[in-house]
C-alpha cells in the first residue's frame, strides 16, 4: 500500500472538509521556531515517520514558546525511530482536549464482507486492537447503497457520544468515509479524533494508505512507488516500479537490498526469485554459502516475457555483482516458457559484455519441458558460464546455492588473474 505521513494525510483531510489543528511541517529547527511564532500559541512537535508509538519513543514533544519548539525540533530531527530516520516534524497548536475518539475504515476481504468496514470507538488515543470489542461500533458499508449522515450519527450515539459534539463527530466520520472512497484508500484512520473544551471536533492524527492498484487514477498524489516502501527509493527501485505500474499482468517486484558501496566489497549476486516463499528459500541457501543478494526480485503470477526480460536486464545492470541467480524453487503452475523467452533475450544481450560472468538458472513447473528447451537452445552458442537446472533439483537448495558459490569463486579467480 502507498502510505502517507501524518502531515500529508491531514492536507487531504482539509481538502475534504475535515478540520485539523493549525500547523505546518518543518525540515529544520529554525523552521519549527518560525511556525510556532506564526501560530502564537503553545505547540506540539511530532516526528513524521510511518510508525506507531512515536510519543513513547520520544518523537512527540510539547513546547510553550517558539524557542522551546526550536529546541525540541532539534532533538527529534535526526532521531532513529524503529529504523526510520526523522527528516521532518509537524508543528501544530496544542489542543485543550475534553474527549478522544477513534474513527477508521479498512477493507475487509473476508468472503462474508468483501468491502469497507467503518469503525468508531469512544476510546481514542490507543491502538484499536487494544480496545475491548464492546467499545467499538462497526458497520459493513454496502458500497451500492452507500453511507448516509444518519448512519454515522447513530454509530457515534450508540457509543455514548452526546451533546454539542455529537453532530461534529458524526459529520467528520461521514466525510472520512467519503474521502476513503474517493481516494481509493485501503486504510484511513483518525486516532485520536478529539473534542476540545470549547466543543470543537478535530482530527488530531491521521493514518492513510491508498490501494497500489488504484494509483493510476491519482497522479495528483505524486507517489513514486505504489507499494509499502519505508526507505528513500533508489534509481533501481524507481525503475523496477515502472514495470509494475505499466503492466498488471503478473508480478515484477524489484527492490535494491544493498548500496553500490556494499556491493563493491564483493560477495553479492543479482537475485531473481519466482514466488515469495521460493525466493526466501533461495536467499537462505545463498546466505549459507556466504553469498549475499544485491536485490530482491520476484516475477510470478504468470508474467509476460517482456516483464521477465526487463526485470532480468535491471538485475544485471547492478555494478559489482558477481553472478546472477534465478531461484525457481517451486513447481509453478504458470507457463514457464514466458520466463524462458525473457531470460534468453536478456542474457544474450548482457553476457557478451560480462565475460565469465556466472549464471545459475533453476526453472521448472508448467511447460517445463518446452521452457528448458528454449533456455538450452537459446543460450547454447554462447561462450558463457551458465548452468541450467530443472525439477530434479527443485528441493535441493543447498546444491544449487553451492553451484552458484563455485561459479562465483571461479569468476573471482579469473578476474584477479587478468
């Protein structure tokens, strides 16, 4: 899922009529001070990373003056929260909170639901998983009939919300659902949704994720990679995503796993899996023979030959890798000749410029006989270090990884002797 930081989600809240606290995002302590000065009131400074539990980890701090805002922003920026570097902080007005609620929508793909589920609880400010079931109102929304304003009013009232804030709560929950639909979200939450001492109702936080497969409808979101991606994408990551975004036939997932500097130290191979579980098996086998993967790639789900070709070309483009490993540790029910055609074209284009470069291919499953023939005949006239295996070794990961290690060692000796 394409996930958004809190400040980004709140901007979409405001565009959809959902009120939020006043504030802005800062990249430096000086910017945080300037925002606090402009607000002219005590502020809260919040780390902008896609993890929960920021407050407990020291990523949320209060400041009563602009100088304090500058100080605490300096403490938060550069922090490492659950493996993520804090590069931005959200500086917002402090709220005088009278009540905290939870409101959220998720997609429930269970057979008896298959649609959006709206949830509301009077116990906001804590993980919804920790709230007792009798303190959560849920509604499976019929996407044909839609949601009516009285539905959200009834939901809030059923959980004890009353008085001056009831209409405000019901209105925001109603708008939340329509934003969820309009933006093709998979998750959209406000936790907490707060009522202030002067009876204002505001979204004090935001968790937002959009369906990967709907991103083509939302160019305005400016998403670089339409899947869960917590690090800054590299050129290889971005190029790999274009294969997914432009062609939905099968999977061609690619992510860079090591920096060019790490790969240059040696011991890395280009990695190409078929199926997630099989790919994990192959990676584990390589680690056991002291080889590491420069990338994680997966082409499965009956991809076209063109997707396999582009994925293979991208894997081979990584400078410093000492081999290419196709990890087909599965009896795939997809027609493997698509893989074979894509592989032959890519290897015939790339291997002539990489003399002695080791390649190990394990490919089996549906149309295996035809696929093996395509690979062997297509690469037969090449003076290249290529080994091709079929179902005979599909359960023998240690043997295949051992062959990869042997070929890499031979390649290293040739390079050092040259």
